[in-house]
């Protein structure tokens, strides 16, 4: 595949300074690597010596803490400032792979020397699992592997794991005005983690999830082999579509099937406060948004703002929409089926699909679309996220209790994403992502803050936990479902020891439900030594328990 996005400036300057010589000297001659870190030193020797592709030396991709650019490389893709502190454990090594051979060498040497590897493609992991650990680890950073190749004739695209969604959307738009890809609304998210975890966006009700349009993949497995769909087999291909790639392999690239969109789409954003009947409108939204025309997606965002009376707070409901059609048809549909919204023609904007991406990112649609190539988010802060699934409309009394709690807390935000449409048509076992038919909408809890300190972080994290606890009667049960891409360590942490399966099934059933057992069996097959592991990875299962896995798991749920 051709590289259409250049390496970042860090690697440009390194190339001017003869990186092979400088990095080799840094790795092999540094006093700090002499005695105390001899194990790391041996690992580094392995990396340098194992790389078989002399035209792509790995040395220019290796950063140790002694390198002046180490901190810049590490911090450049940290998207949660909660994990960018002086007390946060840092990797002992960063490998910014720029060639497939770098990934292969990294896996082979890490296995040989028993090193914990974290894999980062975009850094949007809410819990920092892709770049933080409690024990010594190194980071395999994929941001340089960002090739994108669009083939409009076949309506497909090959996308490397380090590409961002914004780069993917921009590349599609350069080739066609009537093609798109159903993925997230945040353009700086990395493709590898987003897609493999079941990424979604405003095209979800029309076309389903990102994984529903993955038709091939390239990976490096635990043995260092480069595999595609045919050579990896259908089981592993199933697992990396919704089960996350980091439990099984390193994702190199996905082959995507593009979808069709009209040349003109319609967007709107309408806000209503409690004084403007927001309670009734949100209640009715639950009965409308999951059932309406699949061409229509309406998200609701709930936050706390100043009320009309001085000194009083209120809840605001912001409804943001994408409609795959013209504004006249949208207003007609809304007037007939959801008049409570009070949508007017002047609320609507007709635009192109690529400009709708800007609208959903709170960027003026008149802005040049090249802004989607910017890899830095518009803002960074510390954050905590949690998730839930709603299967029965929340009664008005439940909403009113929620408003009361939100006003008390002030600094929390809730996002509601309607399901239905295509999501109802795809079986829960089609991919590893199980949350399909039967869900009305998905709920995300948010807390963001900019002050430093553990006490501050604990305060905001606790706000999300309190809201999550309040919502218990109104959300899914047995298990209480959660979205894997909204990583939440409150659900459980795997220490990857002898109790790995027992720990893993706790969060595993919430993320994957009945698909969890199959994911475990695939994990046992492709990575029995549990090399690919993190705090919420798919666990291995002792061989003697595999035959009894289903019965054992059902017993656990009943208990």
C-alpha cells in the first residue's frame, strides 16, 4: 500500500541526524542500561539484530527514556490527561513501527524475553490501557502505519491501524461525493482500536457498525506471522471484529467496504431546557429515535446549564441529527412522527456527507475539510467514561430523578445514541459485538476536568459512579451490558495470573455477553501463552475447563 500521509516531524528530524547511528549508540552504550537494566538491554539487542529488512532498519523507530524526544513521542497520543502525570508509570521503551517487519521483530523479541507490550493506534483508550500499566512494559505505537488506499471501482478501502478516522473520511471524500464509511464522529480517533472494538457513528442505524463492513484484515499474530483473513481463519477474523484486536494480535490494516450516501444530507441541532419541556421531549425521543426511518439518526446530549432564573441551574437536552435526505423530507417526517421536537425548516442545514462530519465535530461546515487531517484533538482534559444500554424507555419519574442528580453534580454529561434500524437486523453472534436487537439506545456517562491531583480525579470519577448507580433500575440486567470501546476499569481488572479467567469473565460478560465464551476459546487457540494481554483483555482458560466453559459460566451468572 502506498503511504499518503507523511511521517510526523519527530521522525523527520531524526532522519536528518542519522538515526541508525544515534539510536544504536543510545541503546547499547547508555550507562543506565549496563547492569540494572541488563534484561532490557538484551531485549534491545534482540530488536536490532532480529530485524531482517535492512531497507527499513528498526533503530530509527526505537525510543528509550534517554532520548530527548521520548517524552514528546509518548505524550503526543495521550488523549486522557489523567494518565499524563509525573506519577504515571512510563514505558521503558517506545517502538514507533513504520514497517511491518518492525512489528514482527517486536513480537518475536518480546515473547522471547517475556516483556509486556502495550499497543497504541490513536490513544483514545478511555482508561489509558493502550499506553499505561502497573508493571514494567514497553509501547508499540502504530501511528506511523497510516496508509490509506481507496478503490472506488470496487467500493473498498485498505486502511492501516494508525490512520485516523478523519484521514479515512478525507481520503474517501477526495475520491467520491457519494461514498462514506460508518464509524465514529471524532476525527482524531485511531482506526485500529476503534474498528476492532465495534466503532459506531451517525450512520449506525442505516449501515450498522464499522465491523459490519470489514471484509479482510492484515495482522501479526503471536508467532510473528503476517496473516490475512484466509490464513488467520474465520474464528480469529470473527474475534477481531468487535472483540478488540489487542487480545489476539497486532492489527496492521483492515479492508473496508464503503457505503453509499446521497450527495446532499441534512443536519440539525436543536436545544431544549427543562423550562422548554425537555423532560417530555426526551421521554418521547426514546419512543421515536430507535423506530423511525433508518436514514435518520438523532443523538441527545444532556448537560447542566444556567436556567432562566438567576442563580438556578437547569438541564439542557441537545438533539443533533444526520438525515440521509433533503431538509423538506426531514421536516415532514419529524412534523408527522415527532412534533414535540418542534423542528423547523430554518433549523436544518443541507450539506455534503464530508461536511456533516465537521458539523458533528462542532466545526463550522465552511471550514476546509483538510482540518480532518489534523491529528490533535480540539481540546484535551482528564476524563472518565462509563456506559449502559437501555431496553425499556425510562419513565418520566426516572428522568426527573436523573435531572435532580445532574443539577446537584453540575459537572456531568450524558450522551444517548439510538439503536434500531440496521442494528436490529444483524444477529448478536454475527460478530463479537453482541449489543444488537432489543436495545433502544446506548448511554454514555461523562466527566471532564482540567485540575490536577488525585483528590480532584476521585471526585469527578465518583460523580459518574453515582449516576451509574442511580440508573441501575432503568438499564439492561443479567448482565448489565457495557460497550467495550467505552473502556471502564470499574467493571473489573485482570491481573493475568492464575485467576485470569475468573477475573476476565466479570467484565467479559458485560462487554461481550454470550460471545465471551467463544472469544475465550479463540484466545486459547491463537495465543495460549497470553502474550497479548492488558487489564481487560480476553483471558485464557485452563484446557481442562474448556469443555465445561458454557455450563460453568451459566452457573456463575445464576449465582
